[in-house]
C-alpha cells in the first residue's frame, strides 16, 4: 500500500498493549501521525519512545468508559489534529462470565466495547463529514455472530456489529467510511489469548483443537493488513461492512 498513510492522523484506542499497540507501531512505520490512547501510562510512554519521531505523536492516558475522559480525548484531538482515521481497538470481556449478568456489569461491558467508541464518534465524525472524507474502524468479534463467548460479551459485540452496519449506511453518502472486523481467536503481545496461553495452556489447546481448523491461533500479523486496507482509500466501497477474519472458526 505504499506510503498512503504518510501525513495521515490516526487515533487508536486500546493502544497500551495487544492489537492496538501493534497497529500503532505499524501505522507509525508507514509515516502516520498518531494519537495513542490507553489506560497504562507506562506502556504508552514505552510505545511512544520507540517511535522514530516520538514528538510527532500525542499520548492520552485515561479510562474511556468514563464519559468525561471521552470528552477530554475528543477535545484534545480536535484541538491538535485533523483526524483521518479512528481505529477503535478498545474492548474485552472483562472476566464477566455470569449468564444472568447484572445491570452494572452489562453496562460496563457495553461502555467498554461500544458505548465509549460511539461517543467518540459523535464528537469526531462531524469534522470528517465536513471534510468529505475519513475512515472509522471498529474491532469486533466473531462472537457477535456465533455466540461462542459469554452472554455479556456476545451481546455487546452483536450490538457493535449492528452499530457499524447502521452507521456505515447512514454515512455512506458523506465520504466517511465506517467498517468493522470480526476476529476469531488470535494472539498479540499482552492480549487476553496470550495471557491465557501462559496461565492455562490446556484451555487454549482445547480451543484450538475444537474451534480452529488450521490447528493454530491467529496472529496480529495476519489481522493488521486487513485493518490497514479498511483504513485506506482502497476500501471506499466497503462502508457498513463487518469482515470476518477468524481462520475458519466461525
């Protein structure tokens, strides 16, 4: 894809570790200017210090499940940069596995996986619309269609997929392209699958045997090229799409 991200400004949530962190490294290597967001200041500082030009990028530490933090991030982004791409990687099941999930836990899962992202979009997409261009990409899960995880996680990821399809359709005529990806199980440095493999390898082995036709977990290195495509000008026709990338898991 050449240098098409050179000079572009990309905001990435969930950049402290895992897929978000690896996306930040990849986009930075292609010349993008980044706003990296996460809850772990030490990991964000470490990420920024490894960039070729650290001072060209903006770091935001904060818990985006808090509406005030979303507002702070949006204000920072609008004041400092014109945003070309919003990449929503923040998410997770948070260990909330109770089938009869409480309202409080459901609300937290919703805010983590969709609500904060939707609020950030509300603040930032109007400027994209005014410029007639922009890309928004949400990282969802194959669980949104297959119901393979917890009740809470399956439900909020299904809501996220519906949001992406609906918002993409609503904005299709504006030049702003909204998409999602639906990964299956995959490893990235520090993500939940890597942690689970270290703590309970037998569970991962059983999952791979039963759910992964390739006989292995996916890798962030296999997912990032799809993310970069969907954040590029080449994906102009794919608005409102949720693209599975699950190694046959679904």
